[in-house]
C-alpha cells in the first residue's frame, strides 16, 4: 500500500500496488476527467507528480508531454511505486461544467400519460368491510370517472398502511387504467426527462400537470469508462455480459443520484416521479435496457428494437415512484436513435414546408434533411474532439476554457468561459482557432500549418501559440489537433452532402439549418462555415436551438400526442448508411479540405 496525496483538492488515501493514479483518484472521489476510460487516449487525466516514485512514462504519454514537462503524467498511465504527492490542475477536474440542459421552450398543451386524482375513501366497517383495493377503485370511479384495471403490485404492498396514515384521503397517479403510485393528498406528480448522450447526460424534472420544467442537471456519462465512443462500448459490452451489466449499472446509479438531487431541489420526493422518458442513440438505448448490442457493431448494424417501449422503472433499477414507467421513444436505425427522433420532434422539422436540415452535433452527429415532409437521416462518427478529447490542451466547456478567439495580424484575442484565466481550449475555441488560421493563411486548404510569428515547432510538430502562461507551457493548437478537427468536421460535412445528394438537391437549396446540441449552441457558425464543416449558406438561414433532444424528451413526457408524433416520425424517416455511399473513402478525404466548399 502506498499513500497518495491529491492536491489542491486535499484528498489522501491508500493505493494498492498495481493501481493507477486514476484508479486511486476514482476511489477517493477526486473527479478526474477520463473521457477514454483510462486507455491513455483522451489526454484529459493530466496531473503532475510533485513528489514520490511512479512507473515510467508510456508511449502515449511521450506523445503528449514535452521533455520539459518531466513530472507531467496521464493519471491512467502512472502507477505509484511508493508514497506520492500529486497536483491536479483545474482543467483535469470534471466539475463544474457548462451544462447542456438549455433548450427550446415547451410549446405544448399538457396531455400527460399520468393523471393525478385526489380521492376520499369511505373507511371500511363491519357493515361494509370493503378491501382497500376495491375501495380505492370505487373512489376513483366515483370522484373522477376513472376505471381502474390494475393497481401496481408495489403500490398494493403499501396501500393499507398509507390509506390509514392519510385518514382515507390520497392522491392516486393513474396511467392508462393502472394506479402507478399513491401519495399523500395534494401530491404534485412529477415526470423525469433524460437525454443520454455518448459523453453527456441532461436530466429535467417536470411538473406533469403544468408541463413546467422545475429544474435540470447536466452530468457526464459514466459509461465513458467502457469506451469513449459507442463502438468501443458495444465492443466492451459484447465481450462479456458482466461488462454490459456494469455499464448499465453505472448509468442507472448516476441517474438515481441525479434524481435525488433534482427532487431535493424541487422540494419533492423521488417517489413523486410517476413517469420518465429516456432518449439516447441506439447503442446507449440498448445498453440502458440491457438489450443485446453485438449486432449493432456488425453490418448491416440493425437494432434489436426500433419501436417505442414502456418498461417499469424498477426493472431497470431506477428509483422513482413504486409503479412508475419509463417510456423510450422509438429508434430509426442502428446508428440513428431515439435522441434523433426527439430532436426532430422538438424542432418540428417534419412539419416544415420547403427544405430544412437539422443536426445535433456531438460525439456522434445525427443529421436529418426534410424536403417538403420527406425526411432522410444519416449518422456521422464525429468523435470526441469537440469535447476536447485527443486535443493537446483540449478540455470540456468549463470555466477557464478558451471558447472563442479572433486573430488580428499576430495579435490574438481570446475569450474564456466565465472570463477565468485560460486553462485549456474547448470545442468551440478549437473551431474558431482553425477558422482564424485558415482565414489568415496560417493553414492551407489541406490543413497544413504554415509559417507565422506565433507558429513554432515542438519536438518536430508545428503548433500555434494561443497564449503564454507565465512559468507554464503555453496553450497551443498543434498540427495534430488540426488533423483531429478535420476528421470530425469532414464526417459532418460528408453527411450533409450525402443527404442532399440522396434527394438530388444542391446544398445551397437548403432553406434552413437548425443546429442543436450543447456544442452546436456555442459554436460560431461563421467559423464552422469557414473551415467547411457547414455549407456556405447565408447566415440568417442558420438557427441554434440548444439541447433539442432534451426538449423532445420533455415534450413526450407531458404530451401523449407528441409521443404519438414521435412514432410517426420514426416510421417515416428514411436512413442512409454513410459508410455505404459510393466512393466513401475518397469523398471523406475530400471533405477534410479546410475550404468553404
Ligand atoms: S483517462 Fe487517461 S488519457 Fe483518457
């Protein structure tokens, strides 16, 4: 056993032989970012070893740190060999983070699947010894004209003491003829909407009666420990059923923890949550339900389930009202899931006349083209570069992240989140840097970095200095970082082109582009156009709408009509497999060009 000190967080604990610094940090609740789950790929778990012996640097670390950064390590690659003191820089900590819960206002008349009914029962007597279940059914029919077919088993288990405790008055949550929860009189029944992204999760607590969102939370998807993208997670889960259980368990644990926090914030109990809607991409959806995922990783990539599904929350391990249901919106295809349906629902894309495009940019980017009501979708593996992964000084969108830059000659203006001193660069900042470098001729059309007063060479690799940080290595964007960005943006642009071609349409004919998702909300559209990530359309045709998938989940939570509309969307939407388009590799390479195109 070795003793490890994490500073300045002030946490200390024992680390057994063979455990990495990251493993030890996790056990001690030091919230180190680890987007790749400890595979040495994301470069996010950077720490400095202040004192004590640790294992030698690995090849992946050599590629990250310069010779001068001798005590800098990736926590997942460093194994203590004695007592060690570690400094954790703020950019390596997960919190706080700019959340991705903002979205469109709910424009819907609430028509929730769960109805709260106040009831007054007649206390049983020797003359009328009605059982508690029949007594409740009669009260619901008498007071609300509600015919009950079933009372959930978990509700039955507590019905007798509860009715007596509340003096024969109660609030019953009734869903399609089933009593799913019983609460004290005047209980405000709540709903939970969850958008599970590959990297981030957005949770909303909603008043089912009014449709009002009471509070929300954004959190990291803990399944990242099983791989940073869905392919890695499909592989991890497919290798061993225990892995799949573990991935599901860690997700549900995080959701339950968040439900507790949200309930406390709303002054409610988790048992007041009588319904939930969950959306995510198909792999995430399957992992959450513990459905098989192996076939998602093999051509022709078919889902086990496309249709919408209702599951008892308790069967998934979710701690809500005893009989609450979780509704999962339908999927479209193996790589186009319920979150995409939710985005189309929220943006009302299907109802638009003319030609419109909606895209939700993330680790996986789904795009839908609507041509007068005919919808076609595509999914692009844009990777985690926009989350700051694989980028030398990349970080998530948290305070201190450089989010926007503007180059004027050799002067560079930077803007950080929260106006904090710069500690790294997030996706929107990276996009701006690339655009500014391209506009000012520091990058050529192939993405090659050319000479400039701010360009220097470090260990054979060119890099552009963003800002000096007295005494520490400056924050830079390297040639390698630009390459990572090119791959991400090429996937998106090729997806847009493939959709337009499938409709025999010129990109310039697209009348409106809706950009959704947390990253999409904060990017500078002009920068995205300048490097050819988005087509060169007039600026007024673009609209940034925040987390539309989360909004879609909330709509389906409070409106049965919107839930039905989601099913119509999933059935109507055609899907094309990007990797299957003719000349994919050649066209992908062409889409890497840093031109407006
Ligand atoms: S967790 Fe260490 S590099 Fe990703």
